[in-house]
C-alpha cells in the first residue's frame, strides 16, 4: 500500500463516518488526507494529524475524533492496527501483505516510479550563462549540476522544461577578452583588467591557426582595431565551443542558446519598454528613461535608457523576460550567483510591472547560489593550472570524476557556501556519500545475480512474507520517494533527493545484514527468499531513479 493509497483509504473512512453521522461534518469539510512517517517507528508505519485538523469544525475533542477514525481503520483490509497518540495523532501499522505490495508497485512502474503531475506547466530554466571569456569556474559548475538536476526534477513532477543558456558575446568583458588574446598573440602582457591564464595562449594560438587554415590574413598583419575584431569573433566562438563541450562531458545539455544581440537587433528592447510605457510604468527624468520599479517593491527606480541614449543592461533584462513569456513559459526561473543577490528586487518588480507574479513558484523566480570552496590535504585549493586564478569545471572533474562532482555539488542546499574535500570525494569509503549510494545500487545487483545462481526467482510473490522489521523499514523509505521528488521540485531543492538516497542506502545496507535473499546451503527456496528478491529489486529501481534525477550513474559493479 502506497502513502497515496493509504491517504485515499482514510478519506473514504472519514466520508463513511460523516455519512452515518458519527462525525458532525459535511463531506465538503473533508481535506485530502496526507500521511507521514512517524519519527519513532515503534508508533507505526504511518501517521496522520487529520483528527486535529477537523476537531474544531466537528466540535469534537481531537483524541475522540481520532479514536473514531482509528477504530474504523483497524477494520479495513491491509491495516494491522490503528491507535491514537498524543493530542490526536492516528498511528497506523500496515499488515505485512499490504506493505509488501509496494515492491510490486515499484517494479511495475519501473523508471516512472516517483513521477507525478504536481508541477504541471511550462518552465524556462536559465542557468550557468557564463560569459565566453574563459572556462567555467566553480560557481558556474555548481549551477550546472544543480540546474540540470532541477530540470530533471521538474520534468519528473510534470513540467515541460526548456533549459536555456543566455549567451553574452558583447560588452566590456568581451572587449577585455579580445584585447587579452591580441596581446598574448603579440607576446605582450595582458592589458589592465584583462584575462590571464594558459587558456588565453591556447585560444590565441587557435585563432591564428584557424585564420591560416581558412586562408585569411594573419591577424597580426592587420591594424589593431581589425585584429581585435578577428580575435573577438573567433576567440568567442572557440571559447564557447569549449564551454559547451565541457558541459556536455558533465552531462549538461541546453535546449536554447540565446544571444543577447538578438534582443537589440530585433527591436525587442524598444517594444518591451513601449508595453511598460503603455501600462503607465515608464517615465523620463534627467534626460534618461526609467522604470518605476518602486511601485512594485524595489528599493529605487531603475534606468532603462541612459541620458546618452544607450540602453542600460536592465533594458535587455526586460526584453528577455518578455521574450521568454511570449515563447510560452508559465514560469521563468533564473539561477544566479551570490554576487547577484541585489538583482532580485528590480527583476521581480519588472515582472510585476508586466502584470505577472514574482517569487517562489510564480511567473518570475530567481534562485541564488552561494560559493564553492575546494580543500585537498586540509588546505584550500585556489589555483587552476590552465585558468590561473580560478578553479574550473575540468579541474574538478579531473580530481574526482563526473559522478562525484555532480553529486557533491547537488547534495547541499544552494543557500549555503559549499566546501568540497577532494580527498574524501575521491575515496572509496562509506564516508564518501556518492560512493555510499552507488555502492548500495551495485550491492543490489550483486544480490540479484547471486539469487539467480541459487535458483531464487521472482516467479512468485507473497508480500506477506516480508514480515521482518527490516523489511518494513526499507518498504517505508521506498514509499516516500514520490513525495520526496514532488517536494524537491516544489521547493526547487534537488539536495532533498540526494539526502533521501543516502537514507535509503543506509536502510538497504541494514536490511542486507539482517535478512536473506538466498537460502543457506542445503535449505530450500522459500516465499520469503522470493519476496525479498522483489524488495531487493525494488530498491535497485528507486536508487537508479533517484541517481538519474541527479545526473549520476547507477553502476552495476564497484
């Protein structure tokens, strides 16, 4: 019996009690009942506080109402007992057969177990969006892992998701990048505020080689202004190609790469501002054009067009948001680094100026991620061999591998600064969380293979044979997976899936030590062995489903 099925059973019991007058409520007063795991498993498999929710409306004592519910539940098939505890909690223990049916449910659902329609809608999820001026640094790597996992979670919860990368190939940073490439090609030092690192030499040499292969003039034979444009165009293309490849190797692909220039060249900026002007939110002051964002919660009004007529960066943000909404996005989620925290007020105000909502699960939603620090041998790791003063995606993957990198970046809330111990993540010990979870999956496959060698099959299944306390504990955690997925999607917190998988792995390792899937030498195969093979394989499925949501592999062997 799944938590949803138990909740539906409680719904029906309440409806019966209302119908026969035992509870003084109308059917319209009854909520959809949800159950949760009690902290102390001695109290039962599941608990509900619905009696406390309804007591006031029913004019009854919560414990008395709980007693009515418990007595009626205890008479239903699949319920071993139901009792009232504390101020009115109803604790429920499932019969072994009803609890064990979950293994069949999971294996029948397969890869779809845990999926739902709780977040139905269209989402435009923008993440990473690093400027193509160098390799992706650790902050961007965190968003690559978290963003891709969030996209997978939202899809599992029923959303249609567009993964989008905002590509800025213009502006002051790109100017400094192209100037740095030209200087390096000339053998000169980087300009002030320019870019260093060995990658600048690599890109500059590649630009020179590509020009030669294409039969184009040597850029260094051109005037500096023309040479810089060559290094800009080719350098950005080369750098962005490297970024895309690094992300692909990390298991992250995007549906849309949106160029900032499209907004200005298409007239989208002017049109979006005109729409806001028609809504009465744009005004002129000191020769500049402003959006009155203070009407929508911002701390000050924002310039759209400066007094010299040039568009402020915010103008592009306005047009880009409208573009996403007009492409059909119900929810626009933007993932930004910690240095953009002050950006939220103006962006939310802008969305509201269009008549939209802003905030968690609204039309416009901004997620802020904190920094990542690396430690090796107890000391901070600060320098990259290739990039100079930053640690890159490639550095992290080279040190610990894709799986450990992705898992470790996702398993903590993005609200917290993350410190990664490279020695721990490269180790094959239970202290390494990704190893611990992956090893649990590999162990389930080893158990299944061993079972096959001993003649244990899934040809028969008696769920009532799952009568050991460890069976019950493992089934209870497996039952929580759909709720964990739905909640992680709702709260935009993929780390909840990682922490759940660690809890599941712990329960499985305990179960492995306390029960048997294969008979001892000389013994016959029993219904208990068969039933536990079903439970073992159900655990395989849930571990694989959860790891897939994090973009982490589920190995057969370790």
